[in-house]
């Protein structure tokens, strides 16, 4: 039986990330301040540009302090999910989308289904809707209308009970927003440009779409490391409780709230929350999402026990990353070629622990 990564390899969308060969791991040291030191930047220069990196950079606030080929563009893959969540956040601010609303209010085909009628918008964003992953019908079958393919997916878990990583949740969300926007005389593509991309300072002319021109929410954007830095800055401010670029921090907090099934994930964000728990174990996210794992696994999983629990990562396959530290607007981003290996645990262990403000 083929795994999610096997299918994505055939499609050329992604491959598994692994350890970082040649990168010696050392315990993270404490930093006396919240800014990058020269030594920190030397570590970044020696590590972030390895393992198939296309481009990378590190920032403090609006200032880029280090980087290489940061304007070169490439696929961001699953980092696209965080952009979709920003679109949902703007919709919540405008009053036409709520995390608690039943998806069947919009997808009328689901109203008579005992399980699908229980699915909420938040369950989609948490990837606990109960839907099958949808990798084959949504990616390999190249559907003319991915929304129709998404709403036809089967429910395989009780809604809200199991974290199951896959594009199905996100393309159902895209279909919900597409229909709601159509009733308002708008298209999803134009809304994404107006409500998210332009305010944040992003552009993605080659965004993956179905044959109807509907953008994918689960994957598909092409950005540069510099643009990923802008995305990280907006998200970092929202996580810090500050409204930013027209996005409301309170709405964002609701839409990115993790589930009990997986306290690491919510709204495209991978959190280091469990780092302070006894027995916390760093994991390879990319190796842990092919098949559903029990809540007990996710309860102690973290990105790095050497880093603060407020650290957040946007994760795309093959080492595409945005790391956002709590407070101080400190972040790092990298793009990489498909097939590259990467280890969050080894990389983060070499960096200092930065205290939050």
C-alpha cells in the first residue's frame, strides 16, 4: 500500500525529509537577548543554506540580517495552508465565516449525511474533520473541479477525534469559501489576492489551480525566501496578539487553535508547545503524517525541546520552512529543492534559545 509520500513522490510534489547529514548537533545555548548575535548568524550561514537550499534568510523585525539567494522563487508546498488560514481569518473579520459553523450550512449536499453534517470549519483547519486524506482524487487524478472531488470524499473517522493529515480538509474549506464568495459576487482567486497576498506583500503567479481556475488551499504557491519572511512577520505579530496587515489577532487565534487529537497543529502552524512537558520528544513532522497516529503520540511530540514552547514553524516538504520565535519579530525561512533532506531537531539544537519579551 502506497503512503502519502509515495504518491507525492510520483507526482513530483514532495519527498520525505530526513536527517541533516554532516550537521553536528549540539545543545542550544541561551541567549542574553532576543536578537541574533554574530555567532548565531554564523551558525545560520553554515546550516540553513545546506541540504538543497534554494534560498534562505533571517530577520529581526523588518531588517534582514543574513541570507543567500533570498529572492529566488520556488514551490512552498504545504506552507500554502498558512495562507489559506489568513484568508479564513479575513473572512471571519468580515463576518461571513466562523470557526464553529457547520460546513453543511454551505455544502448542502452534506446536510443529510449523519457524519459530514457534524464537520465544522475549525475541524477542517485542525485536520480532524474525519475525512479521508484525498491525495489520490485531489492530486493524482487531476480533477477538473477539485471542489466536487473534495466534497465526495468519505468520512473515515468520527469528526473531531483523529488527526489525519491530507489535502481533503483544505480543499473542502476552499469550496466553502468559493461558494460563499460567489454569493457575494466575488471569486476565490481575487479574494486571496485582495485579502491576503497584497496586504502581506506576496505574489504567486503560478499558484496551483484546478481546470476551473480555483486555487488549491493545501499546496500550490510559489514564493521566495524573502516573501516567506514577510509571511512569517505577519503571522508572528498575530501570534503575539497584535493585529497586522488587516488581520485580527483574536480571530486568528481561534482559527489556529490546535485540537486535543494533536496539540502541535492548527491552521497550518506547527507549534513547539509540548517542549516544556516531561518526556517531550522532537519528531520529524514529515515522517509522522503519512498515517494517523494516536493522540498520545502528539501529546509529547515537539519540534525541539531546546527551543521555547512559543516557537512556531510553517512546514513544507523537503525542508521548506519558516521558523517564528515568540516576541521580538525574529524569524528564519528557507526554500529547498524537492528531494532534499532536513532535520528540524538538529537545526534548532544548534541555535540559541531566545527568551520571549
